[in-house]
C-alpha cells in the first residue's frame, strides 16, 4: 500500500505511531535547518516536518519539492508545538524519516486553494488542476452523498431503479435533439434523449408501478442559468396515484435528503404554492422566496392617466424595491436595459422618499 492513513484522519491519539502518507504538496516552507510540507489529499491536509536531525537524503529531497509534487512520506506522528485550529489534523505533524517523490510537477498556473487566483477560462483549460480545489471536491462529495440518499429512500418506497436507453428515436420536446449517426444504417440517426419520458411511460404500461433513475439528459439549446446541453435529473414515475400521493412522497423525500446529506431537519410542512400564485407574485414557476419584491397587480391604478404605455397594456405590475429611492436616472436606465425581455414594455420608477422605496 502507498499509504497507511489518509491526510485527514490522524489525531492526537495517533501520536507515536509510524505512518505512511501519500498526496499532493499544498505548500512548502524551507527555513534552512528545517522544512515544513503541507501534504494534501481529498480528505484533508497533514503537516510534514523535515528537521535538522533528519537524514541528509530526506533533507536533500525536501529542497527539491515544489507545489503539486506527488509524495509518499513515512514517519512518526508527533504532537505539534504550535497547533493549527483551522484544520482537523492541526494537533499533530509527521516527523519524516523517508520521502519519496512519486511524480514531479511544474508550478501550476493558478493556486490550488479555497479561493484561486485563476480566472474561469484558465481554470477550465486546466480542469484537472481545478478539480483538486476544496470547493469542487466538496461539490463532488455532496453529489455522491445525494445520489446514495436518493437510492436509499426511493428503494424503501418501492421504486425500482431502471436504466433506459440513450440511443433512441427522436421524441421532440422543448428543444432540438442531439443526433448520432448509425453505422449499420447509413443516412439514419439515433437521438440522445431529452428526457426518458416515453420510456418510463412504457414501464408504467408494462406494470413496473414505480420507477426512478438518476439520468443524463441532452438538449441542443442555448445556455441558461439553470440549464446546459447535458444535465442530470432525478426522474421518477408512479402508477395508481393521485396528486396528493406524489406531493406527500416527495416532500418526505426532500426532508430525508436534507437530514441525511446536510443534517438539516424541517419542523414545519413545506409551503405549497399554486402555479398561478407563483406567476402572479414572482413571474416564475420556481421562485426564490428569499428575494422578496412580490409583484402587485396595479393595472386598474395605472390605466386612465394619459400614459399610453400603461393605458395600452393588458397587465401592469409593480413591486417595492426597498433602498432604491436614491437611484439616479442613469442607474434606473441601466436596470431598464437589464430587465428587458419579450413581453416587457417599460420599467417605470415611482419614488416615495419618505418610505425609502423606489
């Protein structure tokens, strides 16, 4: 084995043990007679010390090491004289008796830190380096834990996880299909599924009763904030149920997910909002209720004041933007340009300074 422990598990109770670690070099601090190496893997960081009494071979290797070198380190767990409360292994360090360079690395183009100094384009070019950063690792781990919790809950509810084909005939939905040419049938094409809709309905007709799948979907459409050409969804289908059955099961599923994955419990029932209420108050069928600024229908108030834009509009809504009463004309014009979209004719501002609203 390349390691006896990972870089995030050693604690004060391990003091005195001989251990072997392997990982990437987060940081090196050479202080002449001593050197400190922060060794990292996906579990955490452990400090390695090379001391004055260390072997000449170990000290020579320590002088060669740079960021992102891959090392194997053998040594004894000792208590740190200056503890680091910011990391889980901050009470201990490894006094290195042997260091082996498994792979050398050139200096990375950006820092592999919580907050990187690399821009989006640079980090995407070196995606394999970006994936070493803690925020992305946490996202991958969260996704894994969510997938496991989904399977556990739905299995207990009698759902079967069934994989459906990726190469199917075109089933037009809300976007264009991605197509795949068939080698066996020239000039004919498969389509990648926009969703398993047709296939899961076949399963219901066949009597499978309850189905789910953590499935990849493909839609050849423009990028949006919540959509990209390929994405993953938790896809479910049920037979012999009514709307209340569906809502009840998936409210319990959401509660279970939050508890199992994030240790968050909900004491109150989830709020249920009719679609028409969501559209009238927020203009979206998936509103973020933290945003506030609910729409109010002011059509009757706005009509009949010789303002042609309002008089000709079938529907006029307004909302209170707290703290915006001091906005300049330029700022309001910039907001107007930002919110323009099909169906919106004008953004009007009514200033009421004594209320602090705009």
